[in-house]
C-alpha cells in the first residue's frame, strides 16, 4: 500500500479557474468602479450638452461595470436593457451570457452565445465562450470546432489558444496542449488592458504559465514545469494553484521543506481547497509527522466531505498503525464516493486479510484487478492469500502476473518461490529465491526461516 500518489495534482486544472472575471483583484475592481464613476459624470455632461451616447451603449457600459464588480444580477439587468434598446447587439449578448454563466444559468448563457453568433458570425469571443460551455457539457468535438473558429477569426486571441490547450490536455494530447500554451503566452498582456474587451474570457498570463507547467510535468519535463510555475508566481503572487503545483514537484524531488512552504502559502491565499491540505498531509507523512498528516487529511475532508483521496491517505495511516476499523471506514468511504477506486478495494482487502476474513480479502483483491487489470500490487496480494490457503497453482499464476507488471519487486519472486516450494518444484523455487535476493538482500533472514518452515510442513502435504 503506497499513498505517495494519492493526492497529486488536486483540483487545479479545471478550465474555469483562471478567467478574468474570477481573477479580478480588489484593485482592479476599484479601478472599474472609478471608471464607472467617471462615465457617470461624463454621461451627465454629455446629456446636458446634447445626446451623444446611444441608450444601448449606456446600458452596456453600466452592465460591464456591474460585471467587473461582481454584481451579476445588476449586469444581467443592464445588458437586458441594452438589448431592448438595440435587439441586434452581439456584444451585449456575449457579456450577458458571461453573467448568466457565472450565475450558474448555463442554458441561458448558451442561448446568448448562439444569438451573438447568429448576429455576428465573425465574433471570435462568442465562439471562445461557447466552447467552454460545450467542454463542460462533454461536447469535446463542438468545443474544438468553436475554438478553431475563434482562432481562425482572430489569430491573436490568447484566450482561445489557452482554452484549446486545456481541452487538449484533458484528452491526453499533452504535446498539442503545450503548443497552444506556447501560442497563448506571448499573446497575453501581463495585466488586463483595453486590448481585450470584457466580452473575451481572458485568463491572465500567469494562468497560462501555470497550465503549461502542468502539461510539462505530465510530459516528464519537471525542470520546465518548475520554471513555468515559478514564472506564474512571479507574475501573480496570489495565484494559489501555482504554489500548490510548484510544491508537488518539490515533493516529487524529495525537497519536502520547500514543498511545505509552497503548500502553506497556497493555503494562506485560498484556505478552502481540499487538495492542498491533502498534499500538505502527504508532505507531513514523508517527514514522519503522522498526526500532522491525519490533521491535514481531516481538514481536507472538512473542506470537501467527498474528497476521496483524503479518505484513502488517512486510511493508509490507520492501517499501518493497526487501527483496522478506522482504516476500514475510510476505505469504504472512498468506495462510496468512487466505486471504481481500485486502490481502495485493494487496501480494504488488506484490512480484511489482517482481520482473518480471507474470503472477503480475496473478493476485494479480485475487484481491484477487475477494475485495473494492470494493478500489480493487487495480483501480488491475491497471490499471497491464495498461497496461504493452499491454492498454489492460482497463487503462482497471480504472482507471475505481478512480476510481469513489477519486475523489480523482490516480494513477487519470494512469495511465488514459496508456492513453488510447497508444490515440490524446488529448482524453480530456488531460482525465484535467488532473484528475490538479487533485488533485496534485506529479506535473506526471513527467506531462510520461511524455507525451513515450508520444508517441515511439506512432509505432511506431499505424498
């Protein structure tokens, strides 16, 4: 049972985390409010001198101010007034669609983007925004088509490259994702400026570096990933997910203190993300601070009671401490929230085995390999139980499969050797013992004692 990877890359790579609306700072909101006040004075003066601004433009600007300040109901109301004043106002449909989307009214948002495209088929921002809704709705082909169209219409639309990169990453096309992030990064301004209107969902440049860092990490380029996360933090020191991702790389490289610093910073910026507590718990576990690790796993579950990785990691500690009932409860929680969690079935099987419930252990190990046919540890565990109940042929079969998956694990050869020895296949058994010793000399004393025990038992087993 190895909890080392149970909490990696927690919940930071959703395509809606780094949008300009969600990334507006209090300073930026203040700027928007100031601009809005200036607009009021300018508009009042214009009205006094004579009508120079159309009502639709007035309501549009008011709606944009509300959207920037986070008042979604106000934004929707003002954009609706703009559309009543001018029915074919594509920009107002796009911005009202953004407000609807942020309010959770996804159907209305999609309808507004469709109307904007019908009015102006060359409006790249509308395709970009609709693509995100299609992605969230699992219409990947539709999302790709919209993003391709947005880029065709506006080859400098950074958000479209960024969003297409996120989509490609989600489908496993890491090389394509990195290429899109490469295209997005130089097209993003470091700060939101007038270069992009509010009608474009504009993730800032820091988010693009962060996303490319994730893709580079998944491709095995850890140095490149570290560089990107560092750049993201340099641009936006409040981007919590970049600290978390940077910390995960450091933890992989066994720089545990540096990882702890990153996780602490991420939590101080955004204390509500379950995955970061889980990652910090993992770091504490590596340092041997098991009580601190359990505390963090509990904090993760307070933040998100359905966060299965925290149950799994906490259950692993309970199991190793001999707290079998607590471990069982945690593994069952994982299975309840994720019935395809093969690791939880495997680990619950270990608990059943420790309790002496071998039939239930076998059942769980079998379910683990059914879900994940390449789960070597589950084959090894099932083979060990089969060997202990005397089903040596089945044990040899499982342990052979485990050795194929994990050829560097000495325990697979060791236990298979025991099964072969019970069967009187001494030459094969000794080859396995030699192999296991070549991979781990620390098992020599156990091996010799076990061989003597089996040879003694074998006198009553073999004819």
